[in-house]
């Protein structure tokens, strides 16, 4: 038994405990790296510092055009390594044509009073071998600046009274379209998950339900 | 190394009428041919149908490109599963009911073969001593 024991032969013996709580062990920290003074708190500081460093690296990778795919909230070093390798990688591209469809059930967005809006068509593209960062859709086969829409990071394009922007709202997998009023900038609810960009395709709103659209994607 | 794919059309049609339900069109780049399951999920017109009511054909990239660009309609022959086109009549620009025929590309190729065969026959006939 740990601590002081009294054997039957008389006197006292001391049995040292096999383990000690980390919070009772002090650290000398001769070079003043830590604010805490015990092992438990110093470990917490190290963990927080490591995470903060990972977040900084992830932000830097993304700002340089790289992509960090992470399974958890904080990227692992392997995931950061893959992210750094993605910086400066050749831009991937694909294009094709698709007939738009009726929007069907669900909504792309709500207006400023919260009313769900309908009447748009949609285009659905699958079979991509990468997740696009930038998508351009235009009516017909000729690029006409007045009739194409672009979804991508920091891109704004107007359909009716709305700007559509997409961003990495859900970093775990999909790009989510954000809709905001073109003059007030007030963001609106998406309504449902009709508009979505995945690793193999996308579904996005267009003006017409039955029209031929050309699409181009980069990523 | 990035490999650019050239993916041909996949045309879904009604097995009873031959009418086209979905044309996936041609695609280029980092893209692959879609599966039937993906197409059913993507196109509402397929979602609502029984699997037995439709079928599809796949064309090579660029196949019948000129026919597609000049036709005014196309369908799939439900009996032969071959694509058929209707073409505008330059002599009569007024829209008519479509008349679906074998692709002009195929007809021209067949005519060329026939001409070559005839030429060969004529050559054989004229060079054979009486």
C-alpha cells in the first residue's frame, strides 16, 4: 500500500506510489517557454500551441490557392503536407453541355421576408474527377458575358436581385452556395440543399428550366 | 501527369417510342463517363420511370458530330437501338413533321463503299479479255 505503513514488527516504512498526477509535478522551465508551472498545464499549452500552428499553416495554404482536405476540425500534419503540395498544382479543368431541368422539389433560397422562391431551373452535372473551385455556366454554346454565371470563391454574379457566392461553408466536403441581396448585401437562407458542389459534380440554379447550358469548371 | 478525357454522349430513350429522354452530351477534361445510377440520380425524368421503360446508347466522342449540328431532331430506333436523325429540307424551309432516317454520315459512307465496289467491278470488266 502506498504511503506510510506500520509493519507488524514495529516501526514505519514508506512505499512510494507508482504514478503521480501531472499537475503536482513542477517544471523548471529555465528558458521561460511556458506560463504554466506544472506538467499538466504545460502539456495543455503545448497542445494549444500545436493546434494554433496548424490552423495558421492551413490558412496560409488556402490563401496561396492550395486545398486542405481534413477529416477532423484541425488538420493533421499529413493533411497539411498534402495541402502544401497542392499549392501551385496545375489547374484542373473540364467542360461539357447539359440540359437544364425544372427545379423540382426544394428551394434554392429565400427572399428578404423569408419566402421560399421558386421558378428557377437547375443544372446537374456529375462524373467530374475533382471538386471544382470555380464553375461557369452559360446559355447555349457561345460565351456571352451578359448570360453567364460564375460560382466560385469570392466571385459575385447577379441573377435577378441576388448575388450568388459560394464558399467553403462546410469544409468537410461540399461547397455551399450563399445568396445575398445585390444591393443590401443581406445574406439569405439557402432554403434547402438543392445547390451543392461535391467532389464529383454540382447542382446549381439557372434561369430556365428547359435550356441547353454549357458548363466549365476549374479546380 | 494529367490525362484529358474525351467522353462521348450517352443518350437515354424511351423503349416504346424511341424518344430521347436525356442526352448527356460530350464532355472534355478531367471528367469520366457517368454511371447509370449517377444519371438516374441527376435527371429527374429518369427518376420517375421504371427501369424497364428506358434504355441508353453510348456514342464515341465526336461521333455523328456533323449530324447533330445540322439535324433538327434525333431519336433512337427502339427496335435496332440505332440513332436516327431528322434533317431540315432546304427546298422547303417550312417546318414539317420530322422524318427520321439513318445518319447521313452513315449513308455517305455506305454510298462511298458502293461506288468503290462499282468502280472495281467496272475495272475488272474492262480489263478482262473477251
